């Protein structure tokens, strides 16, 4: 059995297939306010897609990471996003004021992670959390175009940390150690 209720099988149809990456696609994220879709890939790029007539097209290909881009997360207004990578860096991208789909890397954050960074989450309060292969959880705050480490929880898990997610001042983390943990950020 497919597990799909046939009664509801016609409710969705594929509107577009986007084949612009050259390797596995690891993450897709919608822009928080505009009809744009972003994807991260093993091919070390972030792609930006926009509607074009009845279809979607790749409007930009953002390069800069030297290895797999695992994830990305927007600030609440969508004028900036942060990407994370197997190259152990975070990149802060800022929107070009002249073109809605164009983002430029304004800052590269390196030297804080000893293993790949698998996920990143930009909270509504402005803090940015990372999940990495070193079992630690880090929280950064933005100062200008750079990020400063504000909290480090070494050995947050006993295995790779794969995912982070904010809800207010609560940070949820998920790990290869088979646990989900909820942390309270004291500011």
C-alpha cells in the first residue's frame, strides 16, 4: 500500500520541476515575504528561483562555499539570510537593493566549528543558532554585517547535532544520539 488515501490523491499536482543543481539538493526554504524559493546543495551553491509565467526559473546561483551547503535561514524581513556548510563556515547574505533575487555575501564566519555545520536557524529575536558535527550548539548574534559568538553549549548532544529550530527564546535541537533537546536562551 502506498499509504496515500486515493480519495485525496488529486488535490496536489506538480507545478514545476527545477533541475539546476548538479548534485543532491539538501534543503529548500521559501523567502519569508516574497514569492521566491531558495535551495542548498552538494554542488556548493544556493539557487534562487522565481515565478516566470506559468513556471519557475533559476534567477540566481550564489557561490562562495567550498563544500556542501546544508541549510539556510532568513531573518524575519528577508533582506538577509545565513547559509551553513560542510566547509565549517557560515555566510551572511544581504539582498541587493536593485534586484529582489540578488543576494551578496557580506560576511563569512569561520573558526568556530571544527566539523561540518548541518543546520542554521535565524530566530525572530535576531539570534542565529547552528547545529554541527562536533556535538555542540552555538548561538551567534549579529553586529553589523558580522556574527559574534554569544553562547556555546559544548557536548549539547553525544552525537552530531543535525537540526536547530527557534520558538521565541526556546531552541530545539535534534541529534544522532536519538534525542531532541529544548534549551532556554537567557538573554
